[in-house]
């Protein structure tokens, strides 16, 4: 008989990691306050009764297929949960609301999909609302044998799992006393501003003012214009006795007192009213508060005062501290071990602390600003980076004076600077003296290039990332462009200058990439700024031996005693030589302060399609074989767990409990009321049940050989997988071969094959149902990611299915026309991809926050994640192959600083159960001239960011709008550049050398599967290409956009490099044009995920014999995917070159040899983007078209 109690793994009790709050509004309060319990959380008995099945409904044959009918039981999405939300039986962390209990309707979620894109500025995902913070939930101390001494700190008040979000309007931060009690007042949001959205299924949506175009009110950027919203909110008092201060103002999108702000990535012109490429946030007046309430800001934590801005609303700047204590954020550590030590009193007024002038705040605050304790000179302020006098030999032993922030954030005339090992930011004024390019010799990046005359613009080798114009010492310390890259390596001083340049400002991130060298910091003290929580990094300033100044918010912090000791040099008193200050990419081993529970084990669940279509495709053999080969290589420790679910028209579970002689199949046929038949034996310890797991993997490919089931109940199988994974979190790997046709989430074919070549409207790029998005957000709340492998031979509506990975931080693999025997190239690709997928590094229950220098702000994210707050991304899983993009704007003028910095912090649990924080810091110079902005343009980063923005635009508006906006991006930027140059003829199309590849890359983007028109393109192929644009790191995305072409029949004569005792030839890049192909040659095209080797009809027989292993051209087979090992120099060089290219990417590309009469020749020639096609310009025609538009 089946047990009716679910057994949870050791150390977890019955507390799944989701912190759900009932719907309703609660006071928005700074998250460091202690909170009272909510009395309406679900009981601890909720999960065992809700997820268990009646015992009499289950049959347990030994690997048989006895179908059973289930009784009526609770359905996950269609019925109300079996409990009263208002029950007062004590809180439980881990309950999750069923979607039927949400304020939504199925037709609403995506009917306004385009509206979400056009109005959201906080995320590229459909809007999901700002959280109304609920009370902090008390968490019981739970220990396991593995972690007997790990306490459970209470969940942060900012925990937003399952909270009721509003989709418009940013609630004010309520005030609170130092007694840390919550206000009984709630932040009320006008009904007219509320959208009915699912509880807990919402991404942050920031309130913004209407954006005004810079030129003639015409806006043509990719995220669209934003409606002006005036919110009226009630700010909660410090307690119920405090008066409620009603403020009726437009809620600020920026920091209080910010200067005027316009477009962040303006790509607009006055020529055509085409849609615009980016939103233009503008600040609104700040919400002021009384001095009495302001004095209550900042509460004691860890013995020290935390500083809060005295203005209430949470700013969108990444230095915001209002969400700093989110549930599993890196900000969870709040004791003295993670903060700099200071026993001195700290001013609570944000203006006094950080300077920069906040007139709205100061005008209301009547109480005088406390006098500074350190003497301040009347000397005029100088920009950040001013070189101060150094200390005399011999360090002062006296206590450092109390750190007080002067009015200028970049100048501390009362402090002397501690000498550093390198001429760092303290000497920047001298090192950056020649930065203004217009007054010095013109750099190569500004050399004018006549695009219509100079046809040879492609470099001989791959395009390098531009090097920021910093001094050599800072340049060496800067973050690698492979991890952190900005579209502009010279940051404009003002938003007006950015608008004038017509280039987007944004970041391209690859935060978890595989690194050969990574400094790992094991110190118990993680030194961070007490104001903005920035991690100490190479670009901070050491004022003296005991104090350092933050390079993001300019606050002066104390150096903790432990940080004075350098473990590498075993010396004391040289904090500037610590590894944290010598490396811009570091990883910290986090203490228990950064945990809300013991680190979760690695848990892997495989959900496999076993319908007739799947059996015919033959993928099961490859998947099971790969798992058998890599079972011991799965990342994890002794706690690693694994499970399997298969599905056709029913859902089959597998009991793999240790002690059984063979696996047991448990079949649930009632897919409308799915349940777990034996919850405690479906996920088993990998090491304890390894033999049973192997037996199942051997038997599985043959178990369904004779099946006649043609239906697919994917939705119910995913519901069951969610229930099974909820207690711990982990990774669900879904293998699907057709359109889901039964149960929840069923889909219907939406593709019209006759419209594949349409040059007009391309429909159905968005999902048909919100089922998969809701499920993904449920999974994200339970720290579970869903990865999708789609192996389809026909339309499978990837636009709908992709949501399960997009919103749960998963990844998508697509194998069109997959068949194990009929399409060996795809079968080989699946096998290689699985090897990488199963063995690569993985991070669980992760969050990522991006911070930037005061004055800059983030307004849109791109990638696969859930946006938890304005600058915090929730990643249930993080993998080394995932990339992210961020759009930014300049909210305040950067005139007071010579440098800006960006920092990303990724907090995750490793597969070995360690909590780690990976930190990347990027430093870039600030410039004040338009020429300098163009000189620092990173054309590849710009194109990748525009590609992300264009995908959003395609879904929210139309593919035609996205294409127009991409063309306008080139037209506008080149027109702006040419308007600044003199003596230009109308017949010339001139670009700076830094942007000479911009038109070529945009043309390549327009001919890519995601955006091309007039050429037969399957809808799933197009959607997959768009998914790749949103989730690929820059280095891999660029190969997809603009492939590399090499001639390989003469590699013996090419120059070489030596890599690991291997001689690798380096042939030059060729233009992507048929004019470069010769019938006497052989060419290799690197498209990222596939290599094409094209053999000319008159190719030398010696090459064909030595490299391909065939005597002549005629004998080369049509489907050749391997290069044989032949004992010849040309064979060795060719294989060495192909291997070198393969080693540079995570997923091994498939190799395909193509002859002239090969059908695959069409795919090869479609990538020759400089040539004309029936539906698209050649490169030269595209240049003439751009020139014509500029001259209008």
C-alpha cells in the first residue's frame, strides 16, 4: 500500500523553500526590521495531505504497464487548495498558492502581452509587478546531520515569493521605530492602477513617467514608449499611533533629487515615425517625509547602524538598499562579519551621507544637519579620483576620525590617502589627463571609414573587444570582457550626450562562465560598503590604513581588523594588497549568514516523452545511454538525488527505493487530477540506489517499443514534477517530441505552412496560453528550474513551451527534424550536448544583483530569470552557458567623477553544498565629448543588446517594427556621427573605425532566422533563434549572427599558433560572399552550433584524399559528419583547426560536409549575408539604402 505521508529529505522537515503570502497589501518597510508572524499561512500539514494520494488508487507492478484510475483529488491549478487562507494555525514557509486562487484569468495574461512590453521598464519579461512586502516569517531552526550548527535566520521582510504584487506603482517605504515593529498602515494603491495578475507570478514593473523624444517627439527604440502614471499612495507611519502622511505625487523612477533624465538607449531620428528601440524613463518628484519620521530611518544590526535614504520610495538605482535583505539575496548576511566595523554614530540623512544635493528632501527636513566631526576645509571640491597627499612613512596608530561624507561625493579634503601598490583611482586625474580625444592625437577607433568605397572592412582575425582608455595598471585589474562588457567603453557624462550619440547604453554579462583561474576567498569577513552594499574591489580608494571609500556611492567605510592581514603575503597592515583588491573577479565562500536553510542537495528529475512519436524518433536510446555513461559525473555530493517520470496519455512514475529487486512503475491515468503515488520513493539517493537506476536506464528504451499511444500529456507530467521537486528544489529536464495534446496545457497547431515565407505579418511569436509561464513561476518560487529539450519533426509551439524555461531560469535545446537514424547529425549533436549538459557546473537557489555608480540606473533585463525586485534577479539554477543583457540610463550627470564602475554579485549554492558569491567589477572612464563616446563604442556589444531589444519588440509589437528599428539604429548613429564631422560630401557614407562593422552586423541580424522575412522559415525555428538571442553570451551570439568563413585547403601554408603541444593554423577570415568561394578550394564556415565544410567541384584530390579520406570529389558521400584520422600533414592541421574552434564553445558543434549538389547547400549559402537574395539587400545595396535615408 502507498503511504499517505510524503517523506522529506533530512534537514528539510516539511518546509519547501517557497515563502508565500496571501493576497492583500502590507506596509512597505525597510527589510532589516524584525517582523511579527503572519497568522494566515498554511499549516505544516498542508503538503503531506495535499500531495499524497489515496492508497487504494495505486498499483505497483514490476516494470509493467497496469493503468489505474484515480479518485477525485485536489487539482493543482483548477481548484481551491484544501485550507482556509485565513487560518490562524501558525506560519509555514513553503506553502504556495494554487493558480486558481489568483486574481487573474487565462485570457488576460497574454492578451495584453504587447502592452507589457511597451510599458515595462524593469524587465524584458512580461510585467510582474512590484512587491508589497509582507511581514517577515519566522523560520524554525532546522538542522541535519550534515549541518548541525547552521541556524536559520528569519526570512527577510523583503522576501517576495508568492506575494501579492501590484503591476503599477512603487509603494513607499514605511517608517519604523528602532524597536523594529511593523506599521499597521498599509500602502494603498488606487484600483485603477492595479492589474489583475497572479499572486506570486509577477515580474517587477516599474512606474515611469511618459517619455519625451529628444528630436521632434519621434521615438524609435525597441522597448516602446511608456505611459505616464500618477500614483497616490499612503505612507505607513512608524506604528499605528503615528499619523498617516498622504503624499500625492508622481512616484519617482529615479533616486530622489535626480537630475533630468531622458532616453537611455535612444535610437531615434526625425525621418520616419517608425517604432523606437528603447524606453525613456524620466524622474518624478521625490516623496518627502517629516524630520521626525526621517530620524527613525536606519536600525541597529550587528551592533552598527544601517543607513537608509531619508526619502521613502525605493530608487531604481542599483545602489538601492531597500530590497537588500531579500530572501536569499547576498544581502542576507547582516552581522558584523559581512559589514565593515564602525562603532561611531552614522548620520541618517542620505543627503549628508552621500552628497550630491537632494533639494526636495532637504527643503522639507527642518532639523539642522549635524555638524561633521571631522574638520572640513573650504577648498573647492574636485572630481572623484583626485590624488591626495599620501601618509608619511610609518602608519598612524591613532584611531581614525569618524567617517563623515562631505557634500561632494567625490572629494574628502579632510582625509589623506593611503599609498597603494599601483597608481590606482587616487591618481586618476593625472592618468586620465589625455582622455579627451578631441584635444589629442586622433585614435585609431575614430579614423573615418568610407563604407561605400572600402570593401575590405573585415579584420583578418576575430574582432577583439575594445580596451577602455584607462591607465595600464587599472587596465590590468579590470574585469575580462568575456565576463562583463559594456556597449560604450567611454561612458557619456550626461543623458543628453548619450541621446546625441544615438547609441544604446547597456551591459552584456556572462557571470557564471567556466574559468581556469578564479581567486576563491575563504575569509570569514566579507568586506562591503555599509551604505550601498558593494563588495570591496580593486577600484575603491584607501584613504588610509583603516578606511576605504566606496567607488559606487563614495561612502567612507572602516577596514575590519581581520582584513588588515594578507594571507597571501602573510603580512599585516597592507589591506590594499589583499586578493579582493587585486582581482576584479573573485568568489567568496559565504558564511551561514548568507543562508536561509542548509544548502540544498543537487536534485535531478528527468521527464521523458514516451509516446509513439517519441519512440519512432529514437531519442530515448541516446538519453539513457548518455545518462549511464555520465551517472558518476553528475555534479553533486553524497546527498545527490535523482528521479524519473515518463508520460504519453498517462503519467508513469518509477519507484527506485533502495532494497527493491527491480524498479517499479506506477501509472496514474487520471491526468486531470494528478498526484504522487509514493512521494517518498520517487526521488532517491543516487549512490544508494545506483544499481536500480542503471537497471531502469537499460530497460527504458525497450519498454515502450510497441506503444500505440499518440497523445502527449506534458502539462500533467510537469504538474507532477513540480509537486515532486517542491520540498527541495533542483533541476527538471523535460524531453518533448510533439505538441501537447491532453490535459492541462494542451496546445493546438497555430502555424500556417503557407505563411512561412511571408514578407508581411509573422504571427504567433508569443505563447498561446499562460499555463507554462505560471508553472515556471511556481517552480522558480520553489528553487526549481525547467530545462526543455524539444526533439520535434513537426510544429510543437515552442513559443508557448519556451515559457517553462524562460521564467524559471532554465535553458532550451532544440533539434528540428530529429530522427536517430534518418538525421544522424542531429543525433550526434544531442549526444554531445547531453554530455556537456549532464557534467557541466551548476549553481542552485541563486540570485544576482547588479550595482552601478551613483547616477546610473538599470531599467531593463534580458535573459532567462525571474525579476524579484528592481535590480535583483532570481535564478533557480545558474549554468556556465547562460548570458544576460541589461539596458541602462544616466539619471544624474556624472560631472563629479572621472570613472564609473559596475558590479555584479551572483550568490548561489554549489553542487557540493557550499554557498558562494561570485563578484565581477568593471571600471570605465567618463567622457564629455561626442567624439570620445564614438571612440569607445563596442560594436559587437551594441549589436547583441539591440538583438535582445528587437526580440522583445517582435513579440510586443511586430516583426516589421523590430526590423525597422534595427535599420533606424544604424541610420541614426551614423547620421549623428556624420553631423559632427566637417567636409563630408553627400555621396559619402562615413563611419568611425569603431563602428565600421555596424551596418554589416545589422544586415546579418536582419538575415538571421529570428528576423528574416520573405524566406521560408518554420515558426519554431524562428522562435528558437529568438530564445537564443535572449540567453546566449556575446561570444557565442556573435557567431550565430555573423559566422566566420575560412579557406582550409591550404592550411599547411598558413601561420600557426601552439596550443597545448598542438600546432593550430590561423587562416584569415573571408567575407561572407560567394565571390570568395572558388571551385578549386575548400571552405569552413563556423556558425556557432554547426560547422559547414564546403568542397568545390575542382578541389584538389590530394586534399580530398588526405582530409576527407576519399579518392576524389565524386566519392564523397552526401551525409558526412566526421573527419577521419589520416596520417598526413594536411589532415592533422585541418583536424587541429576544427578541434581548436570546437574547444572555444561549451556545446560541441555538428560538422557537415557539403558538395554542390547537396540539399544542405541552401543552408550554407543563406549564411553568405553580403550577397543579395530574393527578399533582402546585398551589403552594398544596404549601405546605399542607409545613405539614402541619412540624406533625406
